[in-house]
């Protein structure tokens, strides 16, 4: 497979960078082609602003979605964004790797999403009307490709468990897994998460590296999270509310949007 | 009250900016003091990196948490971050206003959190050991103050409803409301959310402005979301798992962490 790994950590000698190298080496060892976007090394610009849309008239009020759509279809996006889009089109799989800061992505990675996910490319695809709301959540330009998160967290695994005070890790990552990756069509593999990394011993690192290598060896065979497709029959259209009776007895919140009948075996 | 409003939108003539002005004018009209941090206008730096910690030795591996702690306690944070921290200490209430981009904050606002929430100020407060994990989630340096989100979303309200395909808005905002605001001690008011703002008519705007003014008039009296305090007896320590029997019959996921007995009347 062709894999692009987008990496967001400011320190080249960090534990995150070491785990990235473990993942990349394992992928290459398995015969995959790998491109890495190291956002800090690339001095990635995080903020969506006028400079992203050089053809947008200076006297015109900036409407980011419209400007993005014009620039995408007019081949007028900036070169840094174009390069990332080319990577996404090239790759069969996208990996986002980041330290969990304040229960989400570091700003630089959020800025990669905000800027690379152009209107017409990652959203605004398909019919948008009072009757239909686009090809998204399982459909879109990135359908048929896979994606996965590699996350490092300072906190304890228990604090991120089903009843842990932080909230369950799968729910905390839902806005990314479902909202960022599944949205434009990716099949989303369960995330790899390493906890308490600030207190990692050498042995802790080796254990995490072994688990990560296992995950990298299984990127083609791991069952994706069984998110429901927006236009696959489970939702009323156009309200996009889940039809009654599809959920398991205990499902509520985000877990409603994972099909129990297709649940992955882990 | 003293209110600081942190605003994240690239266009000064945007609908978001107009709603900000509505909120600020109403607050001032009610006799509150208001400071606005307009992140785009301030050319806010989004990325946590070495430049944030001028006293951290160049030859030393950057450990962001440790560097942040040193800089906070050594009064060596950069002037832009210090100014924001001064605002948070000054204010009785924090409002974060932003357009919902990819189910979260724009990068520039995430970068405000990543950089302003210094170690020793917003986290790393209190004892951290195998027996206790800090003063957070209801305790901390910002306890006794209030906070609230003002959010504009392009999508339909139904898509963000309890069974909507995006996931419920309260769950999507949980990592911010609970993870960013409740964490350092804020009491968190229910968010103000305006939907389908890209298709707002004049009348839609006036209706939203009226609702927003009502919310601004009630900042002192609105009941906060009844998040459970980490160290208030509802969680086992140190696992920080919710004790059995405290949740309502239907609670799971993030809603476990809202006390039903203290539920706000809306």
C-alpha cells in the first residue's frame, strides 16, 4: 500500500518521533511505500486566512468555504496545501500521529485539517439541497482508502476508560475518527493509543513499539470501525437522524453511529 | 462581572463578528466590563514550539510540559501568552467564540488553548502521585469563575441532535466544555449554538441575535452544566472511574459525567 503519515510534534527527539520511526520502519519493512508530512519540520501554517486564497478579491468579504471551493476547482490553492492533497490522493492509507493535547489535536494538526480539507475535495461533494446533504460519512473523494490515528497521551489509561473522568477515549476521538476521517470517505481503523508516555521507561517504550509494529503489520487486514454510512439507509434523509430500532439496547451518544451488527472483533 | 471574550474568525465583517458585537454590546449595556482577544487581529501564534520557552536550553530536548512549567513559575512565558493569562486571572467569566470547523475549534483557537494553558496554571496544579491526580475538573486556578462557548455551525441543527449523523452537539463540545473549561475549574454554562449560519437571512440573524442577547443578560444566573467534580466523591481515586450507581438508567459515554441530581432546568 501507499501510506502517508502526518506527524505533529515539535521535538525531533521526542518519544512521539521515536514511535513514528518505529511505524515507518515497520511499514517499509512490509513493502509499503511511505511519505511523511512532518508538520513542524515543514513549518506548516496553521491558520485559515486570506493568504490561503490568493485569487479571492481583497475588497470582498472572506467566506472561507466559498473561497476554498473556488481555489480548489480553480487550481489556485497554495502550494503547501496542494502537496498535502496530492499525498492524500496518492495514498491508500492516511495515518495521523499526534500527542493528545487538551483532548484533541495540537493546533498545527488541526490547521492541517482546516486548510487541506478543501471545499470540493473533502466536503461539499455531491448534491447539497433540502433533499440531500452531500456524499459524506462513508462516501466522498477519499472512499476506498483507510485511515488511522496514532496517539500519545500523558494521562492514565483508566482515566480514559468507559467510566473514567476524562471520558472514554473512543468518544474523545470520535470528532476526529468520525468527523474528520470517516466524513470524506475513509474507512477508519481503531486508533493506537499509548498512555502515560511522560513516565515511560525503556521497557514501556519497547512494549508500546511492539504493539505498534503489530498494528502496522495489520493495516490491510484490521477491520475498520463499523460507522454507519450517512446515505446507506440507516438515517432518515434529509434530517440525518438515525432510524429507530437500529441501535443496541445500551447505545446512546456517539456509539449510536457504530453498527452493532458489523462490530469489529476486538 | 469582568468578561474576556476570545474570538477566532478570520473575517472582521463575518456573521461571527457581528454576533460577537451583539454579545459585547449587550454585556457592556448590562454594566459588565469586557475585554476581547481577537486572535486573528492579534496575529496569534498557534503552534507550541521552542520559541514559547526562551529560557529552555537550545541543546536540551524540548519537553513541552516541563518547559511550560519552568516558564510559568519563572515568569518567562512570552508576552502574548502572559497577556492572555492576565486576562483569565482578571476576568470572572471566559467566553470562547468560534465557527465549528471539522467538529472542533479552528486551529488558531486550539493554539490559544495549547499555549495559554500553561503547566502550573491550567494543569499540573495540586498533588500528582500514585494516590492523587491533581486539582482539576471542578478545582484549579480558575475555580469560581464561569465560562461559555458561542458557536456558529454551517450544518443543520437536526444533524447535531441526539440521533443526528454528526453526533449530539453536547457530546461534540464535551472535549472543550469538560476537557478545556471544566478542567482548570470553570463552571461551564450551556453553549450558545447557531446553526446553518451560511444560509442566514436577515431575519435569521435577528432571531439568533435576540437569543444571544438573552443569554448574555443571564450570565450570572444561568445554571452551569452539572459536571461531576473529580475530587468530590463521585470517582474512585486514583483510577478516576465513576463509582457505580451514580448514573441515571440511560447514561453512558460522556453523559455519565453530568450529575442527574443536579441537572440544570433546560
